[in-house]
């Protein structure tokens, strides 16, 4: 399994890992990426997947876990309406 995905956006493969910068682009788009502090807030407040820590400075997120979380958020928001 690769350490990082081959790209960002909707066409990204589900197997792989994203660092925080790539994760922000993946979630927010390349023109207006999500803020890095938003990821930290979502981990604390919204059940966003925690990263895999490889060192003190390197954390990676599994793309499959992020996509699963997005699906759960989408389902919970559509059932509220």
C-alpha cells in the first residue's frame, strides 16, 4: 500500500494515506483548502478519524477512514432534514 495517494479530489483512490496538507486539499479542494486547525476541531468535536503518528512531526490519515466518516456525516445530516 502506498504511503500517500496519487492525487486529491473526487478521483483519488480510497487506498492510501494523506498528510495534513493533502487532507485539507482533499476535503476542501485545491483552490480553497480546509484549514489545518479545522481538522483538529473536527477530531475533538465531530468524531473525525485520528491520524496515525509515524513520528512527532508526521501524521497520516487513512483515506478509507476519512471517506467513511464523510459518508456517516452525510447520512446523519440527511436524516435530520
